[in-house]
């Protein structure tokens, strides 16, 4: 029995309570007339719904808040509801107290498909009453609890890191906060606790964790919000493998908490293998359609389109019934993804070839393709054999660099094979040995694939040192060699979503300086941007490694949702606006004066200046500043 205005929750009543006098509280989900004098009221609270039989004279409407007192009794057999947990019982002889009345809601609470998303977010307090939304938040809370239990069992210490920090480059734009006391200076909201958790390692915390709120000013999508929550951890005197083992256990316990089934061991593949087989560093393993290397088949080709560094292929079993218009649409999509084009081959039985088909594979198969006339018999036979083609299949080929051809086919693979988010089970995968550098930037310098504190792979340390020495001597660097350097970085992937990333950190000053040299970060700039971390490392930094994964993403996948907004209580819309609070909103001239700020239009026209007319920073006609 619970205390307060009620004796029981609606959804927890059962046959065991028959004969008891109870009081339940909640919202009217539905009201139905029952004869001349009685009405059925479905009362809803956070645990579920129970049917109450009340006096017909009560004016009870949708979303009224009631306290209902009555006797639990068995429903007549022909009225039982097997789809309802309380479907075998009802509350009869009920008296009703109306605690709060409701205007007609702007949308049906227990429905969602026809409700505009902006309307749902504008009235999020109503949407939270939806059983599906409520269930998602309950599951998310259970995920958090399971993670904390796992961290505590592994002797991690929960440490809270600051929310107002200095701006540091971490791959996305910062949200910045002006300082009233230090006009002209700004705090940044943390993109992650990265530098602070490394300081915890210098401080001897040894095993740190935090369920951390992070903020990044980047374009929103299904798996991204401005504000997100992640499990953040760091370990001293640990290898990447040990970190992955800890994370695997925490994730497995969270999954078991929600599904009742502990996932199998999470396999590992290298980044290169992931790109080679799936065209993605976050491959979805719920289906096949692996990429195949075909380059060696075209070393002497006369087909100009295949005179490329790499030719790669993808077979779609039984995909040959796709229409020509659909294939044309796929070709245009591949071009938008960066391919020069898309070659397709429709495979049929050789005994009864399609119109215009060309016989292949010793007459057993025939292919229909606009480019078949440019290919030799040996090339066509080689493609079909390498791809394992059968009648009724569709084969797609892309020629380009290995990276681009793989990436385009990887996106095409998802387009053609990816099942809905709630189908196919949960398939975890660790991707390891990421490149240390992504590419060469516009300044001719290598661009880091992760943050600049990621430790190079032990087998590649000499390559990094040699490249740094050459650059310091003014000799530049060999881009092809440097882009082959691996890092001790790793990602956890679930069903094609990147759950999180981590790495072994650089704790040695000489290696850190080599990386800074390669990135073109001068000592003075490094001190300005990362000084508080570099200074701490001078006082004995232990080897350490860490990881962070998105709890929003894990919760969404466990709830079978396509968008993380469905597991966040108060999310932003796709445009980044909050129609509930009307954020972002302007602030008053008084607040601007207190902060010493001016609002400047794109043409440089001053919209508002500080009270004394003095601006702390100059502005020009080319940039917006605030």
C-alpha cells in the first residue's frame, strides 16, 4: 500500500485485489456510456490504465484529473480485455473527486502517427502522458541505473566536471556564454569532459566516470541533438582492450535490464576491414550485402570508366526486379554521394536471356547492362563469379579511389538493405585501429581523425617520429605514408549507429609535441589552447585511456525508436528550436548592457550597444559578432 492521496497505482491492480476498497488517481483516458445511469472511465497513471464504473451524472472529460475510490471486482467474462494488464478487473461502486479540469487537448494523447512533431514538442507535457513516450523514459532511467551499477561494481568514482569551461577545439562549434564579471570574455559549454577527465587521471582518481551532459552546436539529425547525455569514463594504467571490456560489460547490463537477454560477446574488426567489407566505419550487421574487391579484374580494361584506382562491387540477391527508373534514381543518389557514376548489371538465366542481354559465365548466366558492350567476356565473367551472382540478382559497381568507392557502395548498401530500427535484433561491433589522420587540410597539414591527444598505434610510432623530424627540418611529409598511420582509437557500433568513441591518450610529452608539430600547432598556440592540461602533464601523468558513449542513442535503439528525440523528455525540434519555451529568444537591452555586448547585423549596422557606448571588441562589415 502506498501513501498519499491514493492507495494503489492504476496499472498494478490485479485479481489478487478483488474485494479491496482502493483509491486511485490519474487522468481520464477514455469515457464510455454504460446504460442509463453508469459510465466506464479508463483512468490512466504512470503504471497503466484501470477501468472504473462511475455515476453517469459526473461530467468527466478527456484528461480531467480524478481521484476514484471504489471496490475492485472481477469483470464479467465477456467484457474482459486481454490486451490490458488490468483487463480482468474493474473498480466498481466508485465515487469520484475531480481534482483538476482540462481543456480539450490539441491532439489525442494515446495516438502519435497523425500528430505534427512541432505540435508534440510545443505541448511536450501532454506528449509525456502518452504510454509509449512514458515507457521510453522509464526504460532510459533503467539504462542509467544499470550503467551506474556496473560502474560502481568496477570501482569507478563518479566525478562531476564543470559546465562553464574554456573553449577548446573538439570538432564541433561551441555554445558560448558571455561573462558579466569579465566583459568581452566567454565561457563555453562542454562538448565533452575530455580534458577534465584526463586531469582526473593526473589527480590519481584512477577510475573516473560520469553520466555527463554535453553540448555541441552542430546540425541536428535523427541521432543528434544540441544537448545529449553520455557515459564518460577514463582509466589509468589501462589499455584500450581493458576499456572496451569495461564498456562492453556496462552496455551488456543495460541491454539485459531492458530486454531480459544479455548480448553475446561483442566482436572487433579494424577500421580498414569495416570500410573494406561494409563501406562504413559504423557498419550495420543486421544484414549481409558485403562489398567485394574487383580491381584486379580490370587492370587491362578498355573501359575508361573502370580505369580507376579501385573498382568495387555489391550484389543484391533477388534484386533484379528493380525498375529502371529506380535504378536511375539510385545512380543520381550515388553521384550526390560523390561517385562519378554507378554501373549496374541485371543477372538472368543464360538459357532465356532478357532483351538485349549478353550471355556470360559460359552461357549459364546473362547480364543486362548499358555498359556490357564496353566490357570483355572475361571481365563480365569475373565480376559475376567474384560476386557470386545468380539469376534474379542485381549487381552494382563503382570505380574511384578505394575510400570513395567503398563509401558510396556502403551508403547504397544501407539504402537497399537496411531494415527498420526495431527489426533484426541488436548487433554490437567494436571498430578499432582508426587512422590517426583523416586527410590533408586546406593548409597542407594532416587533419586529426580524433582529438590531438590520441596515442598513435605502437607499431606506427617510428613513422610519426620520422615525419615530425622531417617537418621540423622543413622537409614536409609524405601524405600517403602519414595517412596510413593508425591510432589507438576505437568506436562501439550498434545496428549502424555509432554509440561512442574512445582512445588511449598521449601521456608522453615527446609524442605529444610530435603530433602538435605535424598538425602545425606552434608551442605558444598549444599552450594557449591546452595549457592547463599540458601543465598538468608536467607533474607525472599516468598512461590512461577512456571512452564515452551516447545514452540517448542506446536508449533509442533499445526502445525501437528511429529518433533520439523519442527518448528525451524535452528535445529540440529538427531546426534546433524549442517551441515549448520559444528558445532561442532575444534578451533585453538591459541584459546586453550588463554583459557589455552589442548586436550587429550582417551589414555591420549596430542594433544595440552597451550603455556607455564603448564596445569591448571591434566589429566590421564582414562578420556577425555578438
